C-alpha cells in the first residue's frame, strides 16, 4: 500500500490455510549451479533473538509466559525459567518471515495464540504443539494487533507504511478485521502510531500518534454479528480444520462493521505508550518527559466528548515512560522507563513502591492473570519475573546480548521507547542505548568509537586518527564451546548456541547502564582464549565524554575448576590502545617454562599496541604471600602470573594484527600492508611478506598446511610460507563491501561475508563515503563515482559499512585455504555483523581440536540472532563453476609471479661448462647449493628490493659469492 492510499471499506482478502510442513532446502547463490557445488551450507539452527522488545504475555494459568523473539515466539516456564517451545521457528517454511510485533491469546481457546508480523500476515498457533492453524495475509506491515474483547471474531489491526527514513513520515491506518468473513474495514488514518489499546467494554479504542491522542467511540454495532462461514468452530477451537475453511466475500453494505465517532486531544510531549483502564472510563498515556496522564475522555456519547477533559498527572520518572499497565482490578498501575526502576502506583492514595535493582531500562511490563507476578522486559534483552507481594526477582530469562548490535541505518530519530518500537515495528533491529538515550547507529558509532568504524574488527589498519573499530564480536570458549562476546558494556556474556540459553555473565568493568547522558562507557575491545581454555585475555578501555582515549587495561583471567568460572589473575593498566591479541597454541613444540604446570605448554600471549610496538607476555611462578585470597592455593606454594617477556618494533609503523603459527615457532605481526615474521624466542625478524592492501587480520593455517591468510578491506591474500610468496588472492568486486571474515585452522577454510552496496540507498551512501573521505560531492557527481574512494581508507570503509545496514543482502562465501575457487556460496537476507567457526557437536564433540575435525559456522545478525551453518559434501564429482563466480564479481588472482624470500630475481646467464656436464654432476651441484642455504644462485639485485626486505650480510654472502665466482666441481664431487 503506497503512502497516503486509502483502503476501501470493507475489502475482501484471502485467508490462507496452514501450508503443509516440508523441509527447508539449502539456500545457495543463484550464481553457482547446484550441480557444481562442492559443499552445501545448510542451516542447522537459528537461536537468540530480541526477547524484550515487546511486553511478555502470560498464559491463562499464569504458569508460563510468551515473549516475542524477533520472528519467533518463545514459551518459558515461570517456575524454572526454562525454554519449553519455540513457535514460528525461524528455519521453518510456516513461520513468519519478518519480526513479530504483537501476540494475543485467543478468547475462544486460551491454548491458542495469534501473532502479527511486519511481513503483513496474522497467524493462529497452537501453544501445546506449536502447530500453525490458520493464516491471514494483509500484505502490509502490521505494528499493532488487538482482539475485540466482546466479539472474538473481530480484531483491530494497525498497519504502518513508511514514506521516508524519518519517523515523522510514517503513516498508520487502523483497520477492523473480521476473522470469520475475511474482510477488513478502514477506521482511521493517522501519523505514526506509537501505541494502541481497546477498552474492556469494547466501546472505545485509543490510538496515540506522536502528540495526538485519538479516541474512537462506537456509534452503532447493530450489524456487528459475524458473517456466515462454511466451517463452524469445533470443540471450542477456532477453525481447527483450516484446510477446509472457505473464504466468504461480502458486499460493501454487508458483513461485520463497527462505526466510530472520533475525537482528538493534544499532548505537550510525544506520547510513547497508552492503556485503557480496565474498569473506569479513563485512559492513561505516558510521554517522553516522564509524565503519566490519566484522561477522563471515555464513556461519553458519540459526538459529546469534552473539549477540556479532566487530566490527572503522575510524575516520578525523570526520563521517558517506556511502558505501563494496569492490574485487572484497576487499583494499581505498574510503570517503567529509562531509569530502570519499576514503579507500582496505588491509584487511590497515590503511594508508590519501587524496585530499583533491575540494572537496565525497562521496555515492557506484563501482569499475570492472577496478579501475583510481573514479567518485566529490559533493554539488555532480559526478562525478570517479579513477585507482586515482595517486588523481589523470582526468575530471570536472558537472551543473546551484544554491544555491537546497533540500529539499522533507517533508525528513526526518536528517543525512548518510541524509538525502539518504531524500529522494531518497521522490521529493523532496536536502537542501542548509549549514555541514557536510544541512539542510531551513526550516533552510537560517533560516541563509542570516535568516528570512523572499521568493518566489524577486520578493517583495522592500525593507523590514522581513529583506528579503533568494532572488535571481532564472536569468540568461542574452547572448554565448553560456548559463544563469548561483549553482551553489555563492560561485561562478557557466555551463550550456549546448542541449547539456545544464556550461561553466565563475567563483569570485566563495573558499569551502571543508566548512569546518565554522554558518560564514559566501558568497552571490551578484545577477547581471546588459549586452546586449553585455562586462560582468557580481555582488553577494556573507557574513553571520556570528549572521546579522548585514556589508555586501556589488559586483564588475564584463569579458569577456576573449583568455582567453575574465570577469575582475574593479572592486570596491566595504562597501556596504549591494543589492536591485536593472540595466544600461542597449546600444542606448540616449545614446552617448559617456569610458569607452566607439569606436562603443559608454557602459555604465551602476543599483543600489538598503537605506540608502534608489539609485546610477548609469559607466565611466571610467583610465591604465594600472606595476602593471598584464592581458596585453591596455600601459603608457601606458587601461583602463575603474567609479565611482559619482550617487545619489538618495525621502523615507524603501527602494528594492527598478530598471530601464532600452529607449532608456536613463528609469530606474524601486520604493519599496514607488511606482514612481518618473527622468532618469538629471540624476537628476531626472519622475513617479510607484502600484501596488496593494509592488512586487518592475519591467521596461520593448520600445521599440515604452510599457509598464512591475511584479510584486508578489499582483499583476502594467502601466502605460502615455504616460498614467502603470494599463493593466491581473492579481491572484493567493485561496488561490494567486505563485512567480515573468519578462518578455521582445523579444516583450513575461509569464510567471507560481502555486501552489494548497489542495494543500499544511493544518496546516503554517497554522502557517507564522501564525508568520510573528506571529498565533497558535487551536483553532477554520480554515486558510482562517489564509491570510487579507496576502499583501504578506514573512514570510507566505515561509512560504507554503516550505510550497508539497511536492507542489504549478505553473500557468504566459503573458500579453501589452498584454492581461491569457492566451495560454497550462500545468500543471507540479513546484515551479518560477525562470524566464527565452532566445533560440531558442542562441548561433547570428540577430538574437537583435532585438525580436520568437523566444524560449523555461526554468524551474528543485527536482529540478535545466531545462525549456525553446517557444510555437507555435494554430489561426487562436482566442481564449482569458476565462470559463474567471476560473473558474480570477485576477482581471483592465482600464481602470482614467484619471489624468493629476499626478492632477488633469477638472472639470465650464458650456459657454462658446468651446465653442459652430465646430469649426475648437475645433481651434485644442486646438492652443494642446497647445503649452502637452499637459495638459487643468480646475479644479485638486492638494491632493487624494498628496504625492509634486504636481508643481513650473513644470509646473502654465499649467494653473492656464487654469483661472482664460478663453481668448479671435480670428478669426486669436491669443490675446486
């Protein structure tokens, strides 16, 4: 429906029966024919979701509650807080294809529930088995849905259509839906609807649209009886046999119609929520100033609404009121807002009770039918079950959290709950809460990262005014296989992706999430584990209100088997900003050390700092003193603590990434486009690799594969460590953006996520890219010209990454480290923030760390979802069509001109007598040459090599002498 278009009343539409359950096929890119796939990426499961964007809904027995989780509905037990069932699972063909905006229990059968979604459909589900019973398709995004309290076959639906990027350009239309005759009637058109409710006597409807409060009073319901249907209700259920339901089309003057008389009232601030009193003829509204107003505007005859109604104000909240509700007896009102305080109002006396220990802004409140408990949804994606008698938290349900999930590029410029509702109802992720306000992604990025964002931790070049960027969001805890990420500011969340549940939170930096506006928000910018899971390293920093970096803190945590958690072992303060962090593999050959336990490898950690240095940290044994507080040690023994072992630098470059070889004998440090190789024992420079673009991350392949993978903003380059040359490279096509990448050392696979920027709004993209590159866009410049900014520029890539958040599809490509030919390509209709490889089977998988063991790919989306993909072999004898991949855009460069480790070209010389000797003599000559270092002889062109690549004199002495002197081999093979 186009903006401003009126819906005729009534209009007949089709009610579709529930589709037959079938298995969902694997979605692959159209560019790669299925018969030529080497592997198929199949969707194993989708977990997570935004649990608290809408108020929870209790079941009729008050023993369970339903909560919306993006495009699904999750059923939880109140007593055990365990997830019982997922209704509308995201990987099912019968499920909603977009975010759900409302749920409502069926008045005819409390074991059935309705769901309305942005995909324009209304679905009826069975709560017991999660079966889909019936579908109504409107074709327009639905933002609010209410069942008629007196006539269950009628429903009020608010559909929203956007005519622009701002919330002021959103229009809402209130419709009356007849569920039996499948007809709709248009009741009202207004600006964006932020809240909607129906009175208990069904005589009035209330709609809040920004500053206007619309009150609709029923005029005539004489013809409100349901139209005839072909199938009547059976056993108290509504259309159980949906397959035989027939659609009845009615004429304009027939069918179920309700006529309303409308009145409008103005409020001084934007309204965020509204609710009709269950008994009295009043309606309450909450606005962004923190006031709750009770309007005496209900119960009047049509056309006789008061012009100056009596308004009673309740004002305690200092910030916006996000949601409130009444108890069923009408005596109490429960409200919550940005302060994170639950307020219980006694309406007759005005007395208040508080619960201020929730720790996060309140988004929604649900009251159980027996009024003994409340379900409170919080901004940190948690739901707290609170006893009404004591206001104590009884149970908690925590969903997946991530500070990297910000609002989409189309986030509305609102504050408070209206911003969250606007983004959620429009099908976009919720805005982030920064310093006490909901902000858009661009505002949050400016606040938290000082401007230019990298591409989710992979576009950090380590140089420039704002080299900081989003860290690698997902990390796998090797001990259990849990997903570890910064859930809340200053906290690390451990999430089980197999059972879809929150495990625990680790407080790295204490922080009050509702402290105030523009406060210094802590950030856990780096997170890493060693392979054994004994050690964990975190890097946190806290820029001040002026976005001035004040140094970061490196914390080393040790896993305590007694307590079953990580405990702080060592802490280093006031370090320069750390851009890279990596533990040495535990299966390395360098064993021993004073700080290693018997039979274990000495742990080591490598970091890169913005002061131009990289450091190697080691564990040392420290005697336990009298001040020891740990319970697992005794006085007189020793404990392991960390210290800096050595540091290094390379010219005047800033390092940006670091990685260890599989055996721990080699350390790779990236300095812009240069990847330097070091001996960690002596910190001696042993080699240099040159990438086409500044490198953002480096990763070694497994011990059986001598390759090194370097990821840059527009390139993926694989180096051969035996020849120190480029084995192959994969170039992102023009107009595409590299969002993130992950390397699996177990299977030597590379996963790359790109986005087609041509699908993004062209005006905003050109403006963002030009602003980041400080290049003005003239009136005659096209968007394609504006996108010609060097993709290596952090600022340009950051602006493009932020602009790509709106509606752009992601393409996930799986490569082998030994070949640039894709193993599989999958199109994902979501924005992927980060991804990682996890062991297949979770913590119970056998030999999960072994090379070649099965792995799964998990990626995080902006809608708080974790999707897990499994790679299955394709048909035997299949191969990937390289022509199709080339047509899709990526440029593949293989067999780059070979270069020796010191970049000396092989000379062209005239044949000598020695070359004309028998093959046996030539073989002897080759053996002699290999005995002197394995470098081919030739004319020295050392001065033509880059300065950083010139080796030491000892390394080239034999080569130089061999090029100037003739080598003579006698009959016995001895040198003359």
